[in-house]
């Protein structure tokens, strides 16, 4: 019996969850065929998924087929929830990709394909929605071969078209099947108008299978034919090596072609043992997938998903990578140093849980109430400690300032967001003390809107989003010197501090470089730290618009003191005064953060994207091709890119995506600096 973990991967709207429902139903894992549109799907069971009629979380569906154990991981197709896809692919032995038979190659398909390529994940392709009016199997197959390399080889093709779709033709057997009774498809005559096309496809199928295996190729060259089991053997070899992607025709909503896909999952994709052996042979396995623990039978697992329910608590979803786990076994978490004993182990079909006593290597299961365990953590045997490399989740691309409608809900908000972050590592939040903003960052507009909806539904927190304040900085252009002298006499002991400072530009350094050049004890050594503290306090609020100052080197080189009246407080004030005076003379300027962006778009949208970058005061650093897409590397001021995730998707009809990270600070143009200073004054007055 083989053990398989299969990731179901597709662009939004491809019909992925409908196909997954049909697979679970045909395999007997669910009694009733669920519907996404009707809100009865076993896998899209969360309230936001039912409302949006699309997947927003990953869901596991366990079943058996021909005595093989299979865990199907249904993941969202939208880039808003790409973190779930990244995690699922990390633990998948193979992938079942889907593409709608309707026209067009979606941007998400490009991203998902490239991600699977980097992982070297073997995959099958299903062309879905063949019962739609505009469905065209041949056109979609040609588009896939053009977009992703000539690797797609049909194994089944549709019998009928659009609303007249009635079944599939199996090209290995060269038989047509009618699915009027989906559980018992009936062999029918191959229509004459389809025979020529089917024979042409079969010729390519046999040729591709032969080329994947040297023995088969030798036989094929001699006889120009292969037996069905030999075709299957060649397909398995080509698929595992990544040179072939077998293609299947199907309709999830009408249960057509589902049994052929189930057979292909266990016949053509590698099981956990085969995938492990394949990865062990690589010089460098991706993402630390194969640790030393695979050389023995000790338990090791990776937590790839976390579910948190306000009533039933937390579930850690794990893939057992080696060994086996029994209920109540003591397991170790290397990331935290904690050990825990899960009292129960569950298999999952959506939200339905079935308790089991043991999980074997290659199997997926859920462990309840592991207090210290998070997504991406390793769990292992206490006597053989090993830690997998973390899952490389993408950085958030859209940030908003979250404003609360009610008073005194800040602590409640923090608890709620931290719980959401346990489930979703692509979500982040922090309070910016400098601007006063509570910043919530995610993968896109829909992602963050869902966060706001969950805050209201699950925690009764009403909120709204606003654009966050840009964390501007200030610096100087030239060197300057100034004296700070603080003298105060009040009848008793006075206050006296006197220092001379020289300040110089110091590149982009956030931290001040401070040194003392005092000689002859004109300022006693014990007062020098007070001068430095006074300068540091002044740095926190510059003189241009009150933003923190960076890129400064400060030297205290002269001064004086009084035997009785001098104090640390006096020299701290003197240091602050001297710095402010010196900065006024040093041609101070306002700086803005600049983001380094990599933007991936279809070539058709390049003109619009380039023009948009220029309109945002951006600078294009370079361009290159990636498959059918163009990659633009650019630098764009943060203030001009706060809502770029939403605007790029609109500009490219949902096909563009990007990554970004902070690059450096740059001087704000004079005209814009005036507007920033005016707004800052208004905020301070308010």
C-alpha cells in the first residue's frame, strides 16, 4: 500500500474545490457530493469561504483508493492566500494542477507553476469545466504547452462538448466511457468524428512514454507500439522526473472522468517513499526537506497548517516525514525546546475528524492543543532531535492602519490578531510607536478585508482601514558645528552645562555614531554620556518636520563645566541644544523610505506597468523574461506603493503579482516635502 500526499493547485475559479469534492465522493470519503455554490462543500467549510464561494484556507481530505492511503490538500487559488499553497506544496509528494477549459492563462497559474518547478514537484494536469459553453480542451492544451514548455501529454480527452459532454476517451486503453452513471461508467463506441484526433493524441502519448524509459524506447523503435501497462510505466517515469505532465479531461460538478484521475494519482505520481528517495538523491534538497532522520525510523514531522477554533481550540496539521507517531507519545519541538504529549490523533476530511491511534511515515494528521507549536515547526522524537528548515512564506505586500471604532479594545485586538497569525503566517501586525498606527499587513485587499470581517464576526471588534503613515526620516547634507550652553540660576544650586558638537553626514546608518574628542578635562568624563543621551533624545524628533534623524556622526570636542552647578541633567540639555543648532546649519532634508520591488506581469501589460511605475516616481532597475511573463525590478517610494497590490491586480486583470522589501531612504523632492511638513504640522496641532 502506498501513502500519498497530493496538493490540489489551481488558479482562482478553475473548479478546484468542486473537483476535490467529486474525488472525495467517488472514493467514498464523503456520502454526499458537496457544492461550493450551495455552501455544502466538505472542504470549503469556513464561514468566509461559504460567503465568498471560494477557498481561503487549506483543507485536508483523507481517502483510500485501491488500498492506497491518500491525503488531498485543497489550497486557495488566489494570491491573497498564497501562504497556504506554499505550505501545502512543501509537504506534497505530488501535485494535481487544474486549469479551466475556458479561454486565457491566469496570472496565478504562472506563479503556481514556477513555484512547483522550483520545488521539483511531480504533477498531473486536469482541464476542468469542460461542460461550459466556451470550453475548448484542444485550445487549452495548446495554450499550456506554449506557456509552460511542450510537456503536456493527454491521457484522457473529452467525449462530447459543452452541455453535451458525456464522458472521456481513455487514450491508454483507446476506449470511450459514458458517465451517465458516474459510479459505473459505460464503455461506448468511439465517435467517428473523434477517432482521428484521439489517434493523433495517442501517438504522442505513446511516443512520450517511450522517451521517458530507455527500455521502452528501444522496444518502441523496433515495434512502434507499447502495451497499456508499458505506457503507464513510461508515464510514471517521465512524471516523476518532471519531463512529462499527464493531462486529464474532467468535470467535477458532473462527476465525469473522476475515477481516471484517482487511478492516475496512485499510478503516476510518487508515493511518500518514492518522493523521499528521489529527494535524497539530490545534492541539495529544497527547503531542507530531507534531514538525516530519514536514514532511520525515528519520528519526525512538519507542521504545515494550524487551525484555531474559538470553541474547540487549536489543531496542528502535520505531515509525518519519517517514523510513526502514536497517541500519547512524548514529542519534542526543537524551535521552542518544549516537549508535549498529544492525547489524540485525527485524520481529516474537511472539518470532520476521525480519531486514529497512529500516523505512519507519509501520512497527514491533526494533533490537538499543542500549546507551544506553530506552523513551520518541526516535531520529532525526544531521543533523535532534528529540525527542518522553516517554510519560506512570502512577505506581505499590502499594509493598512487599523482604526478601532470602540474605546479600550486595543488589548482585545492584539489577542485576536495574534490568534489569526497562528493560523496564517503571511499575516502580520505591529504597533508603530512613532506614528501611532496599528499596522496590519497581508497578501492583498481580499486577505485584509477577511481579517476585518473575522474581527467583527469572531471577536465583536468593529474596525476600519486607513492608509498608514509613511515613516519619514530626516538627515543633513553638510557638516556643521554649534555650541549648546545651559545655564540656570535659581538662588540655590544652579544648573550649568556647556558643550560644542560637530555633526557630519554618515550615509544611511539608522544608529548615531557618537564619539568624544575632549582633551584636558574641559568636560569631565562622567558627563560625556549625558551629552550623548541629550543628542539621542534630539535625534528622535528632527527639526524639518519632527521625524527621527538618521545618517549622523556626532563628535563632542569642547565645552566647559562648573564645579558646583554642573550635573548630568544640565549636560543632557546642553547636548540637545547643541545638536538642534548644528542641524539647522547643516542643510537638513526630509527622507522617504524606498521599496525594492519585483513585479511579474504578462508581456501584454508591460506598457501600462512601466508607465505606472514612472507616475509613482519609481526607477526601473532592469527587466527580464520568466516564461510567458516579464519581470520588472524597480525602486518605488513607499508612500507611492501603499496600495500597489490592489492597483496592480486591477491594472493587469488579476494576472500581475509582486514582491517587495525595504531598500533605503532617499531625499523627498522639495515640492512634496512641503506638503509632508504641512500635513505633519496639522496632525501635531490636532
